[in-house]
C-alpha cells in the first residue's frame, strides 16, 4: 500500500507551508535545508506520484514451512493453521527464534512484523542475515534490531553491518520510528546485492551502503541465512541496561507474516549455487526495490534527518577518518556531535503534539519543532 509515502509527503508539504508562513530563522533546523529544494509544487507532484505509482513492492510471499525452520525453543514458536503467520514468544524460561532453511548468495529478506506491546524494556527483537554458524571468525551480518520499549515512548532500533568478521569496526546507526510498531504490522526489508545494501521500513529506504573498492572484505559477500529472534537483553538493550525485562508482563509476543525470501540459494561450504542463480541474481538487481528513485531519496532524507539519532559515520571520536562506505551529507552532519549522537536530544511521544515555545523577547530564537507523530 502507498500509505507510508502519502504520509511522508503530506508531512513534508505541511511542514514546508508552515515554515514559509512563519519564516523561521533557525538555520540549524534540518528542515531548513530541505525547504530550499522541496517547493510545495514539487511536494504535491511527489504526492501525486505516490498515489499513482508507489504501490507496495511486488514481493512473493511464502509459508513458514516453505522457507524456514525453528532455531531454538520450539515451545515458544506458534504457527497459524495456514502456516502463513508465526509468533515468537519470550517468557521467563526462554526466548525463541527461527532460521531460513537455505543459505543465500545475495537476496531480499523481508517480513511484516508487529512488535510486543505494553512494557517491553530489555527485549531485543531481531531480523538479520548472518553466517556466523559457518564462518565463526570471519562472519558477515546485516541487522535490524529493535531495542525494547517503555510504554508510551517511541521504539528505538538499529541497523548494522559486519563483513568478514569486522566486529571491531561496528557500523551501527540508531533511529526512532514515525509510528508505533506494536499497534499494527509494518514491513522491514533487507536488500543485499553484490553492489549495494538497502534497509527499508515499509517502502521507505532508511539506509544505503554502496560497495566500493576501499571496503575490501568489510562488505558482506559470503552466503548467509536469515534469522528472526526475540530474547532478553536486559544488560544493554534499553537505555544502556537501565530498564530490564519485567516478566510480570510475559509472554512477550512478536508476530510475523507475509514472509519473503528471494535470492540465489547456495551451499555455504562448497559455494555451489543453484542452477538458476544467474537468472535469480539478475531479477533481484533489476527489481523496483533495487534502486533508490528520486522519490525514495526524498523519503530517505526525511527519515534520516528527523529520526536518526546516532550514526557511526559522524562519530569522529570513534572513527577520525570515516569508514570508506560513509557518504557525508552536510544536512545530516550538522545535526550530530563528534560522538555521532545528536546535538539536541529527540523528545518524542506517540500521539502527542509538542508545544511550540515562542520567543519572549525580540532577538530570541524560535526552538526547532519535533515532527508530529501519527496516532496509532
């Protein structure tokens, strides 16, 4: 459905119109630079494009049994009668997880996911590709990790990438979401090709890694399986471990549906691909989700400037020279300190409109506005 784009462009249009009326003076506001390039007319055109052309990606879904098997704690895995939906449970006895039945040499991995509701601090829900079970010392990995939640606060999540065992060179980015992911299903997608990696939330690209020669083995290139897990990470997941899992709210349930595994299956040891591998790879790289269009690019810009709160690319204390895949975007860079964290902390709450502080005297600066969040 085109809803995510419609919502994004309506928000962009309304923000632009509001800013033009108010004539803001705060040039550090991330929407200041955006308003220079996105006029109301172009936003309306983009909205028209969304309604007419930006339907959901054309993905082929599978049943659980067609592509997956339990990873651990079968007793905490609940499958629907038609085998199209699966729930992972965490209780005081164990978490749970499932794994793809095959390894893939590049692919598209996707699922509609609904996260645990109520108090879920300390819980990590992950959708990730990895080969750590085969290549223990030089594994590759691509992660979506949802980092627990205190009721009423926006969920935090991170994406990460490891290549060839480069665990000492973490490439984390952390974000908020513009919706409550525990209220309804949303699609989370990892596209992994020989030339680029794109993380999507619904049809909005939130991160792109383009392979270059300087990356060397840091670019994931060995066959990987897809994993989905829920587990207790009380020691670090929420506010650095300040808030723990509270088992009086158990069981904690994550629901998955519309499962997608699309790519070239391969033997991870022999590196022998399936017979139709070249055809599969060509289809993957020619698909609509394999390239970021100008409309996608605007949506990604909107997301990253409004909801990203840490990026390793701007963490100059950790990496005085940014890793080679980093593309430094000035409108993003100005938002972050040398720790890679935001200069001004986000204070977001679902369903509530932040108050606007008006200057008390002439010459005082108007505070930046936090974008309204949709009421789930």
